[in-house]
């Protein structure tokens, strides 16, 4: 897959579907795009990891950075379609409490709209 991410909008929420978080270079590009959205007033993101079976510390750093940047603007992220391996990694690293995980984009949008 050539494209590393897709970004769309649902109301005042950005939906970011990432296909690979293993590349620090690509992650910097995605964070730059996300920061532009944050600068434009979008502080809530759905991060869709569908089709991403695993990640590493680079991917975890991306998620932590995006969460932190959103929280700095009184926003948050919800991560959807998280594989068992990524959930295990979040549990092992004790990072799972930092993130809200759901099974679908629709559920994540509902949660963020209620917040």
C-alpha cells in the first residue's frame, strides 16, 4: 500500500486511518498533518488501525504524541480496530489506560460527540 494514511472529517472530528506506524519518517508526516488540523481547531481524532496487525515503539510514540497534542487543546483521541497484538503491547507497556479503545469508527464518533 502506497498511502500510509487517509484523513477524513466527520463534523468537528477528524478520522485518521493509518496503515503503518512503523516508520518514524512517515509518522512525522502524519503528525505534521494532524498538527495542522489541531491548529485549525480540530482537537478530537478517531485513529483507525484496521489492517495494522502490530506496531512497535515508533507506533506507540506516535499514538502518545497525538494524544498529548489533542489533550493540550482539551481534546482526545479514540483508537478503533485495534489488533490483539497491539492491545497486548499496550498492556505490557502499561499504556492502555492512556487510550480509549473501541471496535468501530461509528462508536468512536459517538463517544467523541458526547464528550
